[in-house]
C-alpha cells in the first residue's frame, strides 16, 4: 500500500512540476461516522461544521495544485488530533523533491503549533479564521480578482493565541459578513492573496 501511495505521489508531482507557478498544498478533512457495531481503530472526534463529537474516523487529505491542475497525494486517519496529523503531513510534504510553496487550510487548523511548523520550513500559509470585529464599509478597499469584486481591509493585528499576524478582512458584498484570512505572506499583494483563496 505504501509503495502504491509513493508511486501515485510521484506521478502527481511529475505532472505538476511540468507547470509553472506556486505549488499549493490544500489540507482538509472529512468526518466518517461509525457504521455498525465493530469499527476498527475508531475514536471520538469533533466535527467543526456540526459542532459536536462523533465516534468514527477523521480522514485527513492533502491535495497539491498548480495552474489549475489538482491531485490528491496523501490521505491518512487522524487517530487523535487533526493538528498533529496535519503537522506530520506538512513535514512529509516539505521533505519531498517538490515541496509546496503555500499551504491552504480552514480555520480550525490555524493553531499556533501548526503555523509554527509551517514557518520552520520557511513556507507560506493562508487560513480562514473567525474574529470578532466591526468595521464600517468605508474602511474597505475595492479589489477585483478574476472578474469578481471583493471589499478588503489588509491589516496587521494581534490575534488571540497566534500573536501578531497579517489579516485580510474580506467580503464579496457591501452588507455581507466578512471572512478573515490569516497569512504570513508579507510579500504577497492583497489581490494575490485573494486569488490564492479563490483556488
């Protein structure tokens, strides 16, 4: 099984290496609830989308993307902690011949431990995060990305539990609730960060 996974990973990398641009790593998980009485290696996991615990598995997957082409290169079961599993996958990806330039993931992965792991490999991350903040619409700047309009405030903030971070406060309509993107990419323009988020 490991040999098959390694071969698949090499084929995906070979295909993506033929293309130009940043190599993106997308980290995501899917809850898999227990079915039946016996479920080998099951555990108790928290489903962030539904807000409750369940018995079963949390398969954690990583896909690599470059210039519109995407390929899944790894899937593993998060036995206890999704953060620990994600850190192990990040270390594995950064050790391969074509390491990702940017890691993209949802809000619940944005822990100080995981962000520090990415920074140790001198890589960039972009994550969603929920923050309590109220801004008037006049404070937002209009930015066009791929024929879509976004309203953005690009600031450096002290984020609880994460320290000082670059935060893009974004919305796609005047009265929409904002989305908060956290990144360590100080040299990426606001428009470029938004284009990565759109992927």
